[in-house]
């Protein structure tokens, strides 16, 4: 059992192979956060008590004689409101009697084998379905209560012993008669009284998602959030607290990832005593949730991880848990299809003839799947019209989707189709028939973005329409894959079928509606694979990964821009989740010219594919070789460990990353030079994660090196690599495959 309760000292110990998390119940029932970090043996960490009598930090009434205990200074597990803690609160509410206060005390707990699940929300799976691999996971549930307003907060902890992961969430219940309005309902809080951290987060914009940013935490509140109705291009729901001295390969780092695709908020505060608090959950902007008697609210799940092996160590923990317990197990051992998508080849300008030519050529190149992107439905000839009308545009595709899918199948290819289910154009039959299905404030014109409005996904009639119209198309042909897009930020959140008092639920109910639609479609079409997308990587989060094994990482397909996008994404998410394609050069987003090889090396570090008009280029042999290489390295890249060897922050002239097999039997090093200069330096890296005692043969040259030498002495991309085309293009790339000798 990875969870132990010391009855005498009232301490919970949550123990994984390489981390320890401890919670204490103090003498008046306040739930204290005692410790999170490296293993501490059997020690109870309540000896690290930081209590002291501090002026202006008042005391709970039931402990008023002992002036050293204050909500304001205690490290806690879920923080209160309006009862004397002036730091970030986890919960904000107003009870029917007008009071804002919430004071939570321990009521009871239970410890059980297995993992708790959540209703209507994605969660980290405890048992990995098809893999039939029993996970060492245990659940701790602690119920806190406010006896005055009869509010119960159940804190759930899932402890994945061998994965070094702890999941957390909070289920808030109105156990009384009075109605309670929640204005903030976080998933978790945690306090680090003795830490000195930097905050690492992943900011960005459309075409430049998840850029690594590291900043010192000073005496202030830093917020990393989205209120765009999606997890967003702008701030990924994943942050890292890193010891100031921590690097890629050394030091203590803590990850906090939210499994949610909508509005989120991470708040990080350093208080006047230098204690650092992190509170995370659904964004409280435009949020309020009326809890009637007996009703519950479930906050999204958080995935916590600790590593004392720096950021690479932390990333590999997240990669494993996402691959094995978030993404549906049926994808674990299955090769992802190499696909070709027609978007950058044709945009909206296609017909059956053009598409068939693309399919024909792709099949000769041994590409596995053809994906027909935006423009096949309704009056969709540009981005002005058609969203919502999920029936085929027969002016473009005379034989319908079936004929195209059959054609692809006849050429030995699978077929996939694009949808953007949650959106509607004003110029669509759907809008003409159901104008009230779009989110729109009464008496106010809505914000328009890409000429489209957002459907009210909180409505079951909208969900039913989408389920039926999408199912009809999926039934009409052999469609094995759907690309699920979402191309604008949400605004004017207002549902015309919801009363005044429940409008604050709509943003969250929107996401629940999307999750429900995804679940229904996957139940109805169990073999369907859905790739997530939101104008590129606007919904790249663990919530979507629960339903979609891969997500289109960015609308920017330029390999040089992709270096930092994919690298930023790699801090939390594995390569098998990142959609990456070889596209045309000059690149359509940046105009940059790069070699086919460099485009291939970058795209191969994701779920590989093409996004260009293969009928107009003569790189056939290269394409065949790239696909062969992708198949060769598929297992290594999608199941192995991943290491950033020379990251973007180094501002060096090249970026390098590697994949190392779990059994350390082989390693693949990838390298792209970003700044070429005359009289160029030789790129040099130190490998990570090899077997020090093993001998490795470099496949390209036959040379042999010891694992210890490659890790401590390093490897220079000289001679062979330079002779083989190093100077041939502006952004040279190289790949070195090391095979362990027995
Ligand atoms: C945005 C996506 O990210 C693109 O790949 C493409 O599908 C377009 N939408 C289509 O509108």
C-alpha cells in the first residue's frame, strides 16, 4: 500500500518509488500540507513545523489561547476563505445567509486500493484497459467540512507508486439545506514553506504555442491562466516549480498539470515569510455554481509529479503517465498511421479529381492514411460559411465522401475526415434554423472570429444534433479517423435556455458537453481515432488526450519554428501525442526555406505525416526513406525515454534531443542547426540515460563507444556527418543511431 495513516500523529504518508507526500491533521482539524519531495524513509515530516506567533496573523477561535496557530501562516492542503488566511484561497462562495466564509476542518477519511474515477470529466486511468497491466495505485479520500454552512470538500488523491505521480481533485458538496453559490472551486492547493522556486510555464500564441518561460517567484501573485474557453495557445495548463538551481538534468522539480480543456487558472504566491503557495483549478472568471441541497461540484483532476533528476526527469514521468494512463490503452502498442492531410496542399480549393490524384500519389509513396481537411461540407468554399452543416458539398465531391473513402481504401490507404463540431457560421442552414444555438448575450452582437460563432455546447439538443449528424457521416463511409478542430476563442458566454442564476455554469458545462460528445462518438464508433486540434495547438492538454491519442501541435509547420514549439510541448507531453508533418518549402507560415531532410527529422519526432501537394514535388525517394525511418524508430520514439540535450534556452547554434529505449539498448540523437555560420563550430552533445557499462555502435559509421564515454565525454558530430551533407543547406540536421552491443 502506498498510503499509510499514522493514527497517533494523525499523518498521511503517500509514498511513491521516488517521492513522498505528507498531510497532517492538526489539533483543531485543519488539514496541513507537511511535505512533498524526495523520499524521507519512514519519517513523519510534521517536525518541520513553521508555526509561530505573528502579529496581524490572527488565530482560529477554537485555538485562541495558542497564538502561534494561524490560517494565515499554516501550510495547507485546501485553503479557506474569509476566516483569516490572506493568501490565495482555493474556494470562494456565498451562502444563502449572505456569508462569504468557509472554514474547513477534517471530518473523515478512507484509504482504498485502486484509483477513484470522476463523473463526466477525464481522469488518469488506474488500470490500463487493454494492457491488462495492474497499476500500483491507491486512493486516499479526505473529507473536510464546514459545520456552519454544511459544506463538504472531499479531497481525492490517487497515488501511482511506480510512476511517481499523485493525482488530486476536490469534490465539493452542499450537505445542508441552505443553498450555496461557489464563485471559485479549485482542484488543489499546496504550500511549500521552505522552498526557493522558479516558475516554469508555457506561454505562446497561434503558430507559436508552448514556449518555455522561466521566471523567479518574488513576493507577488503570478497567474498562468486562460479564459478563452479552451486551454489555449497562450498558456498551457501545466506549470513547473523548479528549485532555483535545477537544470535539465539536475535538481528538484515539481509538475502540476491540469486535465482540462477549458478555462483554467494557476496562481502562485510567495508570501511575506517566503512560503510559496500554488492553487490551481477552473478559472473563476464568469464562473459561479449554485449548489442546491445535496448537490456536488467536481473539479478537474490535477496530475502532480516530482523529480530530483531535473526537468528531463520530470518530463519522462509525464510522458509515461500520459502514454500509459491518460491516452486510451488501445493505442499503446499500435503504430500510429503516417498520414497525409490536404490542408496546406489545397486549402478550400479542391474537388474529387484533385483529391483522388493526391490519394493516388500518396498511396504510391506508402503513406498509410489520407485525411480530407476543411471544406468538404455545406457551402464551405472559404471560411465564411458552412460550419454546422455536416453534410457533403456535392459541388466539390460529386460522389460524396463514400467515393473518396472507397477510392483511398482501394489504393490501400485508410481515410480520415475533418470536423469542427463546436462551431457554427451565421451563413449556414443550421444557424438559419437555430440561431439560438450559438452563444450570444441578450441584446448584444456577438464577437465574430474567423467569421464563426460558437455553439452552446451546454445544451443537450445541440450535443444530440452533433452526435447524429457526425454519426450519419461516419456511418456513410469507411472513415477511421477524425480531425476535431476548434478555431476561435470563446466569448459572449450566455445560454439562451439557462436562467440568470445558472449562467455562471455555462463555460464549464460547455467543456462537459464537448467531453460528453467525444465519449458518445467513441462509444458508438469504437475503432475511430480522433486527433485533437484547435487552430493548431490551442487545446493541447491532458483532458483532450483522454479522448484523442494525438493532437495537432501547431498550425506552424516550419521545422525551425517547430523546434521550440515541440520542445516546449515535450516538457509535459510525449512525442506520440504531437501531430507533426512535413510541409512545403518555402514554408506557408514563415516563408522559410529548409531541406526535406530537416523537415523530416523534426516531423518524425511526433506522429509523422505530410501536409503538402505530393503530386507537385519530386522527393519521392526521400519520402519513402523517411517513412521507412519512421517505422524503424517508431517504438524507440513512442515508447522510449526522451531527453532534451541542447535546449532552446541555451541560445546555442543548434538544438538536439534524443530518444533512448527503456532498456537502454539503443538511442537516437536528433540535431538541427539553426544558425549556420562560416567556419562553423562542430555540434557537440553529452548523451543522457544510456547504460554506462554498455558498448554502443554508431550505425552510421560502425564506430564503437562506451555508454560512459558518450554520457561523460560526449559526442561530436564531426567527420562522417560533415562529409555527408552538413554544409548543403541552411538548416542542416543530423541523426545518429547508437545500438547497444550485447
Ligand atoms: C486549423 C487547423 O489547425 C488546420 O490544420 C486546418 O485544419 C484548418 N484549421 C482548417 O480550417
